[in-house]
């Protein structure tokens, strides 16, 4: 479970969403989320239809750091 803060580009709503597991092996220079992002007003959205808030950027960075620590610990 990974809750990230987003802003919908369609309606400007700021919301938290559980994206599930995050795969940081980038595809098209983006992390891959287990769950499709859903705005409470607009429904399902692509990554192009949302932006990370400042809080969301911090949340994603922290999860990326934790993921890296886990991978280093396995070596």
C-alpha cells in the first residue's frame, strides 16, 4: 500500500490515492503503479492527467529511498 498525493489536471482536485505496489524500474521514464489512479470527481486517470503535489513528490521520493534500501540489504 502506497498512498500518494496528486492533483487532477481536469478538475484541480487535490487527493490522496493508494497506488498499491510501485515498481521503480522506469517505463517511459515513469514508475509503474499497481492501481490506476482515480480522482474522486473524474474517475480513472492516466499519469498525464495528474500531477504530483509537493507532498506527493516527497512521498514518492521516500518510497523510492526505502525500495533502494531494501534492494541494497538483499545483496
